[in-house]
């Protein structure tokens, strides 16, 4: 009889644990995969924040990454079938994820879309860096930096975008809104956010243009700090017959790897740099929003994370900021 009672108690406890776990809400997080760079850092921050909020708020989370948009759509189907309670989605490409995102909303699951917008679709809420403002601020910075040159005539620059998503389009649109009419983009490239590809594209450009055309390039507008480093690699490796006159290279992110080169590049190449804060740690805001929804809070609309201009004049102050500590001193 004692053994029977012990067995019944054991079964009861096991059943209680199952019900307790089943009653916990689940947050689904769907992101592109990466092992390095901006996305690699973002994945680490997303995982760390999900773990932190799950322990604090008492929920479970399922973290999924993928190599392409079709795989993300399949992952959304899986999360819908598992009846998770909220999803944070960072789309590979917004338009290719529209059908999957619509299924999430039709299933009654709150959906937070991060970083890349989905055209003609309204999720529960959207969280992203202020890409349009980044473009506007880049235009204003170049206007001021090349003020004397622009007063005298045209200033030729080259633009290195990331991909065909809404992010670089917003940055380009913002730039065109504020840039002086004499700032002329002589060539645009799509880099897939890759340093090596940007380096190859810049090297090909420098070696294919006429001597006077190369010498007339005064600035480079890039959409990412890693891309900016690729451009600088190409400039450092150039051994053609033209005298390079590039004076400014812009970036986006505020990466340690770039900022630590600011004085070095200025001393060695005579090139100034400016970057606009767009940190991998920003994904924590989207994960927190998902955690808040599980706790009963409501969100709607677009939430823009402000940017900050970081150049040779203020980068040392930025490296002492709380944001820098969060990004680089939190075990990530």
C-alpha cells in the first residue's frame, strides 16, 4: 500500500510539472543566421536578452535562425502550429515574409517586426533603427564637410548599399532629401553587407575608371561599418597611377573595430570617418517588447530607435558611454 501511495504521489508531482510547464507562455524569436559581424552580434544580444527576460518574467522562448526567407516562412508556420504566444520577427526580406507574417496575425498571435519593414502589412508593432534619419544626417554631414568644395562645384562620391531590403532604401532616400545638389553619386553598389565584397567592388572601380575620374572621387557613403572597412582596405591596397583624393568615408553601426581605426586611418591615409549609431544591442528592444506583451502590456505602431553621429571629434566620449558598456561589456 505504501508503495502504491508513493507511486501515486510521484505521478501527481510529474503531472503538476507538465501542467506548470504547459501553462508557461512561449515567445518565438525568428532571425536570419550569421556567425560574425552585425548579425552575429545581434543574435548574441537577442539570445542573452531572451534568457534574461525569460528568467525574470517566467516564460519560455524558442529561438530560430535561417539562411533564407523561405525557411523563415516555414519557421513561422511551425510556431503557429505550436501556438506560441508572441513572435519577434527579423525578416530576411520583408516582402518575401508577407504571407508568413499574415498567417501569424490571422492566427491571433502578436507579431513584432524588427529592423526590416514589410510593405503593405501592419503587424502588432514594428521596431527599427531610424534609417531615414541616418540617411538625412549623412547628407547634412557631407554638406558641412565638403562645404567649400560644394560652393565651387560638384563633389563626386560613391555609395555602397547593403542589400535590396527597406533598410538601405530608407537610408538612400534620407540622404537624397538633405544632400546638396552638387553631391553626385557616380556609382552605387550592393554589397550584401560584406566587407570582402565591398573591397572587391571598390578595387574594381578604382582600376576601371580613368585617372581623372578616380582622382575626382572625394567621398564614400556606405551603409555599414564592415562595408566601410572593405572600402578602406581597397584604398590602402591601391597601386594605380591616380592620386587618390578620398577625404571622408561614412559608415553605420558604431563598431569598436571601426572606431579604433579613426585616428590611424586619418594619420596614414588622410581620410576622416563618421559612423551612425545602429547597434546590434538594439534587438534587445524588440525582445523586451515581446516579453512585455507576454506580461500583458500592449504596443502598436512603429517604434524608431534614435541614432547618434560618431566621428573623429567625439568617438572617445562615446567609448565611455553606457551604450558602449552594454554593447561590449555585458559578456556578449
